[in-house]
């Protein structure tokens, strides 16, 4: 009996296997070209909607099912070309019934592999049957030990910049906007969430339906599944998190409704219905990701004192700059991030006051100057706002330039025209380009035409956008609070004593600024004292920890080593890992430590962080 079953199973398997290998191939492949990091032929065929049917398999670490793409093929193109990478394509059907001829192009390292599908004149629906691979870069599968609750697995996707193609075959380029819907099936113990209409409670079937009725670019598609619960903050905002984190997260983000109100007052109505935040496990590689309706956030911003909530202002601001008005290519990335950092700062000012907002912005400018110094040596071209990412990974363009130089450019324009006029411009810009994508050149043209009412004001747009470095017209952000800290740091450095240190009114940002102004050699002998007095190594504030540990490494203050190691094992946020590993590899002893820790920690890092750290370790010339 068993033998018979095995034989039948083998035959069934072979039939399916042979059938899937013998699908009709494309007779003559069209020439495949990469434009804006995509193989897709979005200039010829319009993608309007994607309907996903996916099953989440935690044991195998795969998603499997189909993506049904609605297309408009008005130019009667013979092919649909989609982006894929690390996907197992099983079959392709046209309009629910006809098997299509299809072929995959050559695998290429950054942009992946084109999926070419032969179309008929009347094709309106293309169903791609596929499964993801366990190592798909967009998907992080977490063991129970990597979660807070330690009992259940967890998964989340991160599609930006060009990783959506590793979990959905699509036109993976921000120039293309489409609506999406999804039917997701998972173990009924877990709740799936998407950047779409969400369910707040799990049901007994494990099947959930999602809709994103507004057109979005592929990099905003997102899915997370785990033991997740919800707490409302107002009738259109709330927090999702593992139950162990939910109360803390809701406390930390309690001012979210105020932020949403402030943002809408500045630049127009919030366009997406709800705004919820999902707090992820610590291995999330970013601070936050502006997935529409559902921001993904690192738990490392939950400091207990709301001192790091500007991250929420940032992701919320993307609901306008980025999600509503989107950079057309990754070379125009500053249109997303520069506008967002400016907008973030305006939200912080509206909610927490000018002095605090200035302090945050001035800290960021400090970081920008540091980045400029390095980039002017290593790749000055990357200090331009408009990037050149030809044959490069868009990830290479993610730096303080797009973020902070971009924001300072807008502060410069604000200073020339005055806040009222500049805010009118921004309102007009968001309303004119909403649901569309914009290039840098279109921004310039729109700006010039809108501002032609003030012909006497002549902003130097080209210098800011197309030249390297920071123009001399960059406004100075003065923060009295930070100046006070600088004076203290100076005294500490010269006196080689902590006498001048007065932390009575210190916030997280004061500490960061202090650490950044202490000179390694001058304070070597003060490290232990500082640590003892302020309990810094054992701090639970992720930002303070990162900057303090940097100082510890530079001063060979090894008493902090166990804390540093624990931090590098637990936290997966690239922003923290990157500078710490970089600082470690500067000396032979440090490099040895770095390698040791990385070998233990890398399995817990997201691919995005792991790749960056691997590069740092490989690049270091220290023996
Ligand atoms: N959209 C970005 C994250 C991103 C950028 C992911 C490029 C992949 C490629 C997000 O809005 C962001 O900027 N996050 C920052 C936090 C922010 C407060 C500066 C981060 O993750 O550190
Ligand atoms: Zn951002």
C-alpha cells in the first residue's frame, strides 16, 4: 500500500514537474534593457492593479501563491516585462484561462531578472504563479528567539528601494503607481498586516483580505505577520506591536494624533484614511519605513521618555512627501527624503516648539558635515542632491545628503521667500503633484513658474542641486541649547575634568551633542567616572548607547565591552551598527572584536544590515 502511494506521489510529482518545466517559452526574446533600476516595460504597458493571493509558510520560510496583474496595453505591445529576483516562477496565465508563453532573462546582480510574458492584443489580466525563496532579500523571517515574546515566529517585508521584486513580480520602479488588494493566508495564531486596510484582530480562519485603493509605487507594498495586537490612540490612529511591547509603544506614541493634526494643518488633508504604526522586533534594519497607512518602526525609538519620537514625525511626513508625491527615480531620492526631513522639522516645531526643533535640526547638520567630509574624499559626486546611480544600487545613494542637505535647501528657500510664501508653494506643490511622480527637473520647472511672482528673488537652485558640497548660502541653524553643550565640552576637553559638566536640563539630544564634541585623548581618564556617575554603558536609550559606545571604542574604555556586544547582538538597525563596526575596525584589537561579534550576530541581522557590515569588515585595511 505504502509503495503504491509513493509510486503515485512520484508520478504526480513528475507530471507537475515536467509540466512546469515545459511551459511555452518566448520564441524570440525581446532586447532587455534596464532603465531606472528596472527591466519592466512601463513605458509601453500600464500596470493598474495587483491582486495578491499568498500563503505564509513559517516552516519553509516562503510565500507562495499568485499575483494577478491588471494591465492596459493600449500600444498593443507583444510583451509584458516584469521585475523579479530570487523568485520561483511556476506558471503564467492570461485572463484566467490561457497559458502564456513566458521566459526569464539572465540573472543580474543588482536588478535581478526580467520575466517576459507574451501578451495577446486583448490581454487585461496576467496571473503569475510563484513562490519566494527563503533568502528573499525583502523578507525577514525571525525565529521566536528573535522576538520579544520568544514564543512565536515573525516575518516582515522591506521593499524600498528595489526589493519588492523579491516577493512580488511587478514593475518595481517608483515611476509606476498601481492599486493593490491581497488575500493572505497564515496560521490562525498570527495576525497579518499590510500597507493597506487592516484588520485589528485575528480570526479563526487565518484568512485576511486587504485593499489599498490609492495608487502607490511598488516600494510601498508591505506585509508583516506575527503575534501582533492593536491599541488605538484615537479614532484614526493606533499602534500594533507584540503584546509585550504594546503598552510601552502606545505610551511613547501617545502624541501621534496631535502630530497628524499638525501635519495636516501645514500641508493639507491626510490622504490615506488611517495612520497606524507597527513596532517591529529589534532586527528591523531601519528606523522607520513609511508604508502607507501603516508605518513600520524600530523598537529602538521607544526610549520611555518620548525623546526619539521625531522618527514618527518623519514617517508621518512621508504621507505627503514620498507617498503622495513620489520621486520618479531613485536619482531624485532627495525629493522624498529632503522634503520629509524639512516637513518633519516643521511638525516637531508645531508640536514641541522651535527650540527643540532647532536642536534636532542642528544635530542633523552636524551629522551632515561629517558625511560631507567623508564623501568629498571618497566620492564627491554623491554629495549632489541629484544623484547618478547608473549601474549602482540605489542603496548607495542613501546618505545625509538627500536627507539633510535636501532639508537645508528647503530651509534656504524658506529664508529667501519667507515662511508664508514658501508654505503656500509647498501646499501648491503637494496638491499639484498628488498621486503622481516627480523628477528633480520637474520640481525646478514648477518652482520657477510658481515663484515667478517674485522676480527679484533669485535662488541658486542649480548650485544646490547639481554641485558638490554644501553651498555657502546654507542657512545656519542656531541652537542655544547645543551651544551651551559645546561650551561645556570645550571646558571638559581643556581642563581634562568633568567639573564643567552640568546635566541638570539634559535631554537625549544634549547627551548626543556632548559625546560628539568630546575629544578622545582629552577624556580618556574621565570615561570611568562619567560611566559611574551617569550609568551610560547600561543606558537603555538606543541613541545614547550608540554614541557612548563610539566614544568607548575610541578611548579603549573596555569596561563597556560587554554592553557593546549585547547591543550589537540585539539591535539590527543599520544606522547604529554601521558606525560602531566602522569605529571598531580602525584598530587591530577592535577589528578582532568586530569579527568575533559579527560571526555570532549576523544571523540575526537583516540582509540590508548584514551586507553593509560585511563590506565594512572586508574593506578595512587594518590587519
Ligand atoms: N524611507 C526611509 C527608509 C529607507 C530609505 C529604506 C531608503 C530603504 C531605502 C525612511 O523614511 C527613513 O528615512 N528612515 C530613517 C529614519 C528617519 C527618522 C531619518 C531611518 O531608517 O533611519
Ligand atoms: Zn524617510
